[in-house]
């Protein structure tokens, strides 16, 4: 491939695109199967933009009642994209075009997969099975593995899963400081708000 530079770029971008799709699929599968499976009353919330989108979706269900319940995945997908738009613009301006394009593709794929994976019986049944046989701790463990693996795949190929990952990536590039404590504070706030809404 070193003798054929264009072929080298095509292969590299094809591999990155495939892994981008894998990252999005793993995240969406974790969301559908473990964070908020259809057959389980209690849903978990993830951190970052996904958690904000889940919280908005839950708030819409509480405000407008059962009429919007069938559309919660659509609401989640729409807000997941909308909130990520300014973050992707930040990535375009401050990180790079390649990183930003693949991040945008990842965000779009997560939104698509989150809605379509709900139609796959196996993924819904898997979440119910894990909840009934392993309890909430098992669901939380598998959800964490899926979301963490999704981000790891993305970072490995120099892209991101969007949202907070972009901000963390940017800060790590520009400053020699750990972003973990700030991300923990943001995610804690999201979880507390989601838990408050779940009480209703």
C-alpha cells in the first residue's frame, strides 16, 4: 500500500468507517438491551449527551403522558443529534476534519441504530433475561461494558462517539489535565435529575 497512496487512504478510511459503525452498534445495543430494555420497568441512564437525551425523553413522557411513549426512542434520537451538533462544530474548528466527520457519522448511526435495534426481538429479550436472572447490577455491568467498549473502539481509530467524548478528547489535546473529575460531576448531575424524574 505504500506504493499506492490513494489505495492506502481508501483502505484506512474504509476500516475507520467500519469501526465507526461497530462503535455505534455496540453503544446502541447496550442502550436497547441493558440501559432501557422494553420489558423492564426500571431504566438506567448513561452519562454525557446520551444521558441528557434519555432525560429529555423521560421528561416528555411525564409531561405529555402515554401518548408520546411509543415515540420515546425517536425523541431520544432527535435530541441526541441536536445536542451533538454544536459539539461536532467545536470538533471541526478545534480538532480536525477527519475526526469531526467520523464523529458525526458515529452520532448519526447511534441515532439510527437506537431506533431500529428496538425492533429486534433478541436484543429486547436479552435485556429482560439479564434483568430477571442477574438483577440490576448485571444490567449495569453489561451497559457499562457496552458504552465503554464503544468509546474505546472510537478512540482507537481516532474518532469519537460524540458528546462528552469530544470535549474530553479536546481538553486532553490542549491541556495537561485530567478531565475525569469534570466528567464525573456532569454525569452525576444527569443521573440525579434522571433519578428524580423516575420517582414520578
